[in-house]
């Protein structure tokens, strides 16, 4: 079978078109992700999507919709926590990454959600793309291109230097000028940090306890 | 607001970062059209003062007004690009951006037509004597050239206030004199309010500037 024949199959053609569109336009967004050190955010969004899918399946809601909704909520929460606590986005994203993956497994376990279905939101085959998926991919690519074309001077100002961009009138860091940190945001962050710390300690303790029990057996063996 | 009004007013401003008091009950009043040099040893809080005025640094207590609006208020937000800022260190970038594009950053939020923006960029570069740098890559410029472009970028913003953090630190004596002369002329001809942080002994010997000395977070 040659390439022309392969493209006569709609799934292959759709997959190919989606790859070409994504390859041409998505790196534009990738540049900002790398320049603004948002790599950890990517993993957090994956885990938030997993949590969304688990919640969606537990509540019999479309997992894709629930995943997207959770991602939007996670972005808002991370941005708020990072700004109000004065931490870097990377730290805040890491905490949310741990929190969302923990919650996702808790939901999967407690609600009896098939984990394979929940994880299905993160993986898939390019050949399974529907016509709607292709249209959405193209629309997203156009949106990225329009965003970059319309706001390139402002975006390049932020990439150049965030403080300079702010001083030049770009709405880069609005809440920094707030007189006091938001007490609710700060409290939320403290609770979250302690929850992650305590859960990690409990996990470590349980492992140590189990190791202590099995140590004599290992010695005997 | 008339030019005679106070341009920057700070009363009892306190800033603490990680438990260290950077600014203590700081009071400052700068009239519109005035030129002020803020001097003081390292760690006195000079850069923090500029960042607080810009809205880049939170403060815990006190009041701060710039161009008649409390910093952080809706009104201040609307005209905050009237405050230009040249930062202390020469910015190092690892992506291709030309001198002209750097100056363009100052005009990126101005509601102007392309032609008008272009004219403003070229005028600002000419005023700073750096028109020859428009097509040069920013990353390959010297510290002094970068500093000149930074001031041109601010001028592009059409500011009422210029905050300069050691703008002459990486310049040779001739360029230093030239920049000081340009700043003086901007202040006298356009009525620009200038607040400059400086260690430069030559700048501090200027008798036509008001000199304020900072020590341990407040004015001596």
C-alpha cells in the first residue's frame, strides 16, 4: 500500500491533517510555555485532567468536559496561589500536581471508576480522531495564530522582561500591587502544603512500619 | 492634574521581605517636573523604593500616590504607563530581538497608528543617540548601548515620570555626561519628572538635582 492509498482511508487522512496542523501551530504556544518556565504546569494540567475524567466518570458526566473544566479551575487556582503567596508558578504547580493526582486516585478507588477509562483522557490514537476533533484542533490552531498575531508586541514584551512589560502598560502582574497578600489565598496555600506534607509523612511511616515487620523475615530468610 | 502638584507622595511606607525590613516609615514627596537623585549604600532600599512606586512590590503599611492616584487603584492602573522605568541590570536575552524591537516595547500598549508608533520609536532612538542600533541584535550590544536603548524605550512610552535605577552605571564617562545632559534637557524642555537612583559621584556632584540620601530603608 502506497501513501496515496493510505490517505484514502479517512482515519489516516484525519490523523495526518491533525498532525500537520498541530505541528505547524502548536509550537507557537510551546515557545511561551518554555520561555515562561511553565513546563511543570503541563504535568499539573495532565493530572488535573485525569482528576476531571475520574470525577466525570463517577458522576456520569462527559469525562472530556469534566477534564477541561478541572484544567480551567486548576489554572485559576495555581495563578491565584502563586501570585498571592509570592511563590514561583513552578512551586504552586508542583503542589497542585501532587494534590490532583492524589485526589484522582482517591476518586478512582472510592467511586469504583475503571482506571483505564479515566486514563483514557491522557492517551489515545491519532487515528481515532473524529471530524469534530479535527475541526476543534484547527479552530484552536487558528486561535493561537490570531492571538500571537494580534498581541505579538505585548507577548514579546513579557518574554523580554516581565517587570519592563508591566511598566510599559502590559497587564502582566496585576495583583502584585495589592497592598496585602490575600489572607484566604495564603491560608488555602498553607493548608494545601501541610496536607501534602502530612500525607507524604504518613506514606513514609507506613512504608517504614511495613519494612520493620518484614525485616526479621528477611533476616531469617 | 497641574504640573505643580505632587507627582509622587509616599507617607509611612513599610516594606518587609522575608522578615527583613527593606523600607521603614518612608516618606517622600516629589513635585511634578522635579528631578531627584536617590543615593545611598547598597541594601538601603533604593531599588525597592522604585519598585514600590511602579507597583511591582507590595508594601504593608502607609500610603503611596503617583500622579494623584493611589498605587493599585483603578485610576492608577489606567495611567500607570505614564511612569517609565529603566532597571538596574542590563537585560540578557537568549532570543533574537533587535534594538528597535526593544524600544518598541515602550509603545506596545499605546493606542497609536503604526506610522505614528514608528515615528515615535525613531524619535526616541534619535534623542538617545542610538539610531544606529535599530537593526543590531540586542544580545550582542554592550551594557552601555543596552542602557541607552532602555531609556529610549521609556521615552517611547510618552511618560510623565521617569524612574531610573543606576542608568549610568555601565556607561563610559563621555556617555555618562551625554545621558545626564539628555535627562536634564528632557526635564527642562518637557517637564518630565525624574527620580534616579545613582552611586555615580559625578551625578551626585550635580547641583541642579535634588539629592536625597537613603539609609537602612528611610531617608536620612
